[in-house]
């Protein structure tokens, strides 16, 4: 019976879904500016004049940049706004805020009306309602910490090496992600997950398995063999992936600010919670990209089993393969920890 229950859990973390999604690190900010006018013409993706304008001196976040062909010439442009409008670089200037002028924002995860355990369970079973998809789209829109350029505090401006995090930096990221998960769980009436140094150690072993074997989220699936080896090493008698949810991003940076890393974590969690299979914020209005809630079923222990409503022990790690960073959200269900069948020598 217990084996059957664990197979139910497996479904929530082993489907390819969001495990294959990699997003690019964003956003940055530009300020529209042109002499002698109060507005600046915007362009379409094909270099045609759009009916929209940017207001001079107003700041806009951009999610991409490229050269647009206007006539016979090409101009660098920034992609701004929800309607994919392009602002020419010659009509803008980059905004670089210093720590002294940052408007710091506390990261929160607000669950939209209509996102309930019952509606999630239907989506988890592959039958999301139209109203639930709308709720998820609203959740992606209103939870905007991943779109702000500042961090939560001045301390978030410190630079970190993702390939060589200190123990305190890793714990800070684990606690940041856990706070978001538990905030969402609380709004659904669920017990909080619990940070565990034992699961954090397991998370590190899983990250090492990925790196040592050249695996990453880009492969489109979890590295099950490595996860199983890591679990057995830590005293968990598990024969498949029952512990990992995963998101990731690509960047050539080796060092980034704590604020940027927290934005990456935030976006990855949003993807999983709201079933979003897109690769970036600029795709969040595409309804067809809301299609995978297996990870949400795991994050909220809502999978149609008798263990629904229970809680997990949690840890977090990052692995790097090439320019791909995989974020490993590792959790061990409390019933597994308490089972003599599966827990042989695992210490939380």
C-alpha cells in the first residue's frame, strides 16, 4: 500500500513539464527620453511603427533587446510592456540604480481567488477548469517580484558565486524559497514545510550528481539515477525520483547579486505553482502555456492520495552545467521520514 502511495507522489515530480523550461535572467530598466517631445514612438517586432508611445522620462522594464530593421538600417531596441512593443535605444537610456536609491520590495506569493485545493486537484489530474487557468494567469501577473530590479534589502546587492556558495548563502536562498512556498501553502490552509539540514545535505548531493554527470534541466527530465544514488547515500531507500522539483535558467554570468538570484528562484516557483510552461515573463499572457500542475500538486501535497494535506522536509541547491543553472527544490514527505520501510538512516 505504501509503495502505491509513493508512486502517486512520483507523478508529481517526474513528468517533464516545467523541468524542461529554462528562462533568461531579466529584467533591467530603461528610461524613455527624446528631445523636444513628450512621447516616444514604439515599434512592432517586425520594425513597423505601432500605435503606442512611451512617455519621456518614464522608466520601463525590458525583457529582451535586439536590432530592429527599420527601412534599410538596423537599430538596437528594447522590448517593453505586456504587448511586446519595442523602444529604440537611441530614444532611451539605461537606468542603473544604486543601492542608496533602490526601492526595496519584500517578496510575497499571493494566491489568487479561484486557486483552491479542489481546483488544483482537477488540474493535477489533467482537467484544469477555465476559471482555474484564469486564476493561474492572474497569479503570474500579480506576483511581480521577479520583474523588479531591486532586492528585498540593501544586503541583497552583495555578489555571490553560484558555483561556490557559502553555507550561509545557500541557507539564505533555501529559507527565501521556503518562505514563499509556506506563504502560498498557508493561504490554501496547509501545514508549513520544514527546513531540514539533512535535506539540505541531500540537495547538495543531488546537485553534485548533476554536475559530475553533465546533467541539467536542459535535458528535459530529472536525473533519476543520480537522485536515487544520493537518496541511498543519505539513508533513504527510494528507487525513483520522489524528492525533486526543478526549475532553471541560462546565463553566461558566473557571479550575480543575491537580488538577481532571488528573482530567478521566485520565477521558478511561479512557473511550478501556476502551471506556466513559458520561458519568460513576456509570455505570461499566453493562455496555451498554462498546462502543467504536477509540480504544484507536490508543492501543495494535493495529489488525491491519503497523504494529501501533509507536509515535507525541505532543502535547496543549485548545480551548474555549462551556462545552465538548475535549481533543485528538494523535499522529503513527512510520511517517508517516519517510515521504517523507506527511512533507513536519514537524519532530518
